[in-house]
C-alpha cells in the first residue's frame, strides 16, 4: 500500500495568521474604534491602513472584508463577531472570493489598472453583500491613477467598499486621505509579542529559553510577521528547540553578557582586555559590525535607564541587561554615555565601509576607551587647582567701553583661548578661588603679564604700536605710532586695573615716539644675527658647497648675544621659507 502523501509545511506566519479580530494582536485601539462603528451602523465606505511591515495591514483588510460580508442563516449582517464562520468567510480567508478583489499597487501602478476597477464598480456583487477592493501598497500608484480614482472613491455605489494599505502614508495624496477613514497600526510591544510567541510555541509543543525568545523579539522590531519568520528559522536551526545558543548563532549576535563585559572594560579604559574580548567573540563567529551595533544598543539602554528607570522592566531584556544595565546607569555620567554613543555610531559606519571590519572595529574601541578615560571638566579643574607651581587658568573679567555711553563701561567674560568651552561653563557653576593680583615693575613685565593673560590685543599693541616714555607704579606714559587706534589706551587702563587691583593712569605723550618699538628692535636683532651668521666661515663653506642653499633660521646662544647690538633680549623666531 502506498504511503499517504506528506502535506507541505505551512510556515508559522501563515498557519497562525489571524482570522478574526479576537486573534489580531497589538491593535486594540483600532479594534475598539471599528467595533463602535459597526455597533452604531456608521461603517465608512473607504479605509486606509498604515504601519511598518508585518503589523497586520493586509490581514486586517481581509478580516474587514469578512466583517462587511458576514452572512449566516439569518441573512447578511455586518459584524465584528467572526468566531463562527459565515457563508462567505472561508472563500475570503483563502483569497478566492469573487467579490473581494485584491490588487498589488506595486505591480499595477497605471491609470489603465485603475480604469478596470472604475469600470467594474458599476456592477453589483455576484454573491456577497458588498464588493470589496483591497489595494496593497497604494502609495505606489501613479498620479494619474490617483486622480482617476478620486471621483469613484468619493461617491462609490452603496455596495462597494475600498480598503487601502501602505507603509508610506506620506506618499499618499491628501485628496485620497481625506476620503478615507485612517487607522495607524502600531508596532507590537515586546510584552505582547513575547506572550504571543510563547502561545504559538505551546501550540506547537516546542521548548524554548526565555533569553532566546527575548533576542527574537528584539530582532523582530515589533513586526508579527518578522517575529514568526525568525521563530520558524530558530526552530529549524535548533533542531526543534529554541535556545539562546542557537539564536545567537543564527542572528550573528555576540553573547549579551560578553557584550556587557566589553562595555564595562571600555568605560573603565581597559583597552587591552576589551580587544581580547572582541577577538574572542569574533573567533566564536560574531560579526564586528554586529558587535559595534550591540555596544551601541547597550549604550542606548543604559542611557534610557538612567533617564527613565522603569525602562529596566522591558520584557525583551535579558536578566543581565536588566540588572547590570541598571547598575551602570547609576555609575556612569550622562556625558560619558552620550560620548560613547557618538563614537560607536561613527564606528559602525566605519566598519561597514572598511575592507577589514575587525580592524576598523578595534580602532573604534580604542578611540572609545581613551575617550572614556578622559577626566570630566570637574575633575580637570580639581586637578589644576591642586597642582603646585602654576595656578589654573581663570576666566578674565575685562572692562570694555560701551559704544553708546561716555565714561561708563560694561563687563564681559573672556575665557583663555586654550580652555575648552565645557570647562569654562563648569567653572561658573562651581566656586573658584580668586586669582592672585599681579604686580608690575617695568614695561617688560607688563608685556610678560599680557602674554601670561593671553591678551593678544594688548600684547601686540605694547610690542609694536607704542614706545614707553616713562613708567612708574600706577602711571605710564607712552608714545603711539601713526595709525594706532587710540582706543587701545582705555583698554590698557582697564586691563591694568583688572590685573593689579588698582587704578592706572595711562597717558599719551604729545611728542612723537623716539627710537624703536620692541617689535622693531626684535627685527633689528634678527637681521643682525643673520648678517653675523653669513660672515661665519663655516656657514660660508656650507653655502659654497651646496649651491642654492639658504640660511633659513638663526638661534643666538648666550655667548654670541654679547656681540650683537645692545637691544632687549627677545626670542628670535623666523618662519621657514
């Protein structure tokens, strides 16, 4: 006797496809709205369903077609109570009912396809109470097709219903949307999806590990179809069981606990341990780009828990993620978490473009580990404050003349140019010791103080735009060169008061400046040094030996400085030509 033919396997996504609204998961708001409309007999003639892939748009359209055309022994009556199949239900479920026409707009985009619908609308349904047109991916229709559908959609015959489905609601013209009742199907939450998958595994008699189910739910991203497809794959991969080990291998995921270990090593700056952990995961089959993505996911999780502690109760989290994520959220500052996210986000793109993904991933980890080890502005200020020798750079309060008022001045804060912006903002939120007031005994000491205060404007003016005539404590007389802004005098006076804590009188001499400015003396000294160097026998020999060679820079030693003209000792620097 011949063996009975084996029935072809029906995938879980089709086997457990909802047949009525009681088995449609995660869309309670839509079901409630439709239930009220059917109860009050306020059933619209056109519906548009939108949402991400796999949330049940086409399934909902077929259930609606059943609800419109429900008919039993008592006659036709639209209802959402579809637990008992009606006369037309089986044919609609199997997609073979003559009065329920399904069209894929991705394959039928033109006005000709829509014209067929417009022409067939004129004829009454063959057997069912309503003729239902289901158009999937409706946003793919051409502009002409949309325009051709408008009139019929607005005033269809009483026996016609339209149901549209789309993943790109923004591409549907407003003129179409305004003629439809719109329902936004939501992503299915992890809690509902986990329960749904557990129910299906119970029906199938298949064992599972909760951690494996959590991985599938996370990878499915709220799509019922994607979750069921992944579950089908996991069952086959695990030879009839759904285990964490097989799901990790199937999805190319690193061990979640090892990913958390890797994250902790990076945030503690232990780059050697982190590289070894990544290599171990790579040897076990984990993809470098996936590992970077997992680190970014965990960084996001810790940040969410830090902001919203209740996020740790998410059903899709593993016990390690829930417990250790909460602990890390309490320890790590928000600044470190956001910095880690930015580095990992950029690192993910680099790994995707790199010829060697593992090398790119390791470089991203090295960058993250060294960034994580950087001190915060608070720590940096504390370290600088406790250093011996030099005091930390402080913001300067500088009196600047108001352009619109005579004699009065406005205070503005200027941070030292080498200080990071974050450090400046932190200094104004924490009490800082008052800066020590400076004492100035000569014009050269004034220039040195301006340089120490990083005041480029005053330093350049002192060196190249004025010459000292007289200098004493609290009073300076200077001679200005031509084309010098006289406003520099008020600025210099304000700086002196801020730096020394006492008022200074800065006068401009009525006599023209005598002699050279310090900048001119510096240039003179440089030219003298070059001239002396060109007369050196060794230099001459080198220039003669190498035709085209030039003397670029001259450094004057202490014993050679005495032979040069008697000018103030300033450093000699010259740009390379």
